């Protein structure tokens, strides 16, 4: 791939966030003439980022995308830049090569990549796989849509390294040669419909994770998700499936399933009982799916059961995903800020036996709340709607359940506390993006936790 690019030395990087900066620095180091552009005004760019740009001597512009962005051989886009944005569409019309940051990083990565995608569960599964490989003694990097950008660690890898890469559909949209050793598709449900023309286009983006794989690589998929199962039929590589039922044992040569409470790994020589799922700290069927996908990836590398079991027994989950914050006056508070779509909220609601006071809302992404209507009605005592979507949420639920709107997160927590009874759970699980009120879902979750922890 590098040889192909020898004559293509001019690169425009679109987006001055984490991934874009990492790609710009990597390409600059490799001798490319880099031009960085971001539509945000300069005063809104972090000073540390501006200092890095100056230190590396990278030419840049802010607050506008001038005609200079098209004076390039390649355009590299950050995942935060929509595929249907004017700058990307113009670049495509001009015949420019448009690629993603993970594509760039893959050119310089020497290790084996385990790439995880799906509508829900990516961060938990990525983190869990990373812990499994670290516990087994591998030189492991966990990156992508979580933690550091792939471009930040690519040059640190060697032939013995494992890169566990969380990949969103946005990052997969513009890959070219990117080829993970293991690709994992956890599930697919409608999401980001504000950035895709249809659900079918969104599914196509997810399936790009397999597009360059051959018979020497592996694809791990959720057999219980009908759309994923059908899509897997078109994939021509080594396939492993996971399911809550034993039927999958007859449908693929290797994978994982649940027998009563036991997580079983199976392969052509037989099967192995890995762990009693009752011993998992992370709860719910969605986390059992995440665990099964992780087990399969570890077994493909021949990691022994004892390492896998120990990791599973000690794994407490990830921040902002059904994260317990505190208990006050008999009321438990949970932070599920990472639930940015209705499918995530569906799983969250199913994970509690207590009555819930639910905080919903944020930047709507074309949400269809009928998908969680029954669960909200049966699990929740009250709903507090926030953000730019609060009126839509209020109008949908007002005749179905007790609901009110809040002006901000502090107001929302106060309203929840007022409505909660002893033994209830206050749950932030927004079903929406965070950008109407916060920098990202992490910022939203941290603000929620700060407010909750300040309660007296």
C-alpha cells in the first residue's frame, strides 16, 4: 500500500479532533505534505492541539473549508465528519481518494488487528478482549473509537502485537485495504439514521469490516441477530458464531453458546466449558453476547481457558455503560451515558428488576421510540426528558407514562430524586447523542456523576 502512495504525497486531513490530529501527525512524520482543516473556529480548538500542529509544522485552517482542501492527492476524514457533508461530497465529485483514519493507521501497523463493530456493545467487548490478551501476556493495544486513535499506536506495534480496535460505521465507511485478522459484528439495529440514507446503508457500512478478509482471517458474528446472520452468509472467510442457544452448534464449525448458565466454546475437535455466566460481574444477555465474542477471539489465538476465565470473573465493565455511581437514601444511581440509541436503552431497561426513574434525551438521531415503548412503560415509574429531543420524547410518552421535561442535567437529577422512592433506580440512559449539550457521551456521563455525587 505504501508503494502505491509514493507519488501521492499531498494529504488533506478533515477534522482536528483526536483521530484527525493523530493521522495528521503520523502522515507528517512519514513525509507527506499535510493540510489540516476544521470547520470549527480556531478559538474553539483546544490549545494543546494547536500547539501540536505548530510543533509539527502542519499547515492548517479553521472556521472554513477553503478551496485549498481539494488541492491534494488524498483526503483523510475523521469519524466525526459525516459522509454526506459538503466537503466529502465535493471531494468525491472531484475524483479525490477519500479514506478514513483507521485506513491510514493500518498501513503502518505490524501487529494483528482484532476489529470490533456493532450498534451496541463495542466498547465493552473491545475492553474485555484487551484485558484477556493482556492477562495472557500479549503486547496489547486497545484503541480506535475508545481511548487512543489507531494512528497514535500504529508505529509502536511489532509482529507479536495485538491491536484491539473498536470501529464505528463512520470509521469503516472509507476503508480501502484495511484487513483485520479477526473481525467481530456484535449486532445491528437502526442508529445514526441522521447520517445514513437508510438502515440498509448503515448495515452495509458495518459489513465493510469483512470486505478485505480472505480464508486466512476470521469473522465472529451474532447468530441470534437475523440481519447479522444473513449478512454473514455472504462472507468468505473462517466464520465463528455465538448464540444464547445450542442450535448454533449445528450451524457453524466453531463458536460459543449457552447451556443453562454455562458458556461453552465449541470447535471441530469438541467443546470446552469456559465459565458459569452467573460468575460474571457484568450482567444481562447483552453482556453474555459480549463475553462469548471475546472468548471466541481469545480461543482463535489459543489462549488457555484459565486465563480467559480469570479475566471474565474479574471484569467490571466500562465507564458510562450501566455504571453504578452511588446509593443515597435507598436510591441507586446508574450512569449509562454511552446508550446513544434506543436499542442500548432496551438492553439497559431489561437489566433491572427495580422500578426506574429514567433520564432520556439529547441530540436525536431519527429515533423510533416505539421500539422501547413497552419496556419503558413496564420498567419505569417516571421519565425525565432532556436536551433538544425532549419535546419529541415528551409528546411520545405523555399519554403512556408519568413524564416531565428538564432544562439541564442538574435539573433532571433533581426531578428524578423528587420522584424516586426507596429501592428505586435513577438511570441516565439517553438513547440520543450528546452534542446538543455536551462535548461527547463521556462528558455527559461525568457531569451526571458529578451532580449525583454532590447530592446530600
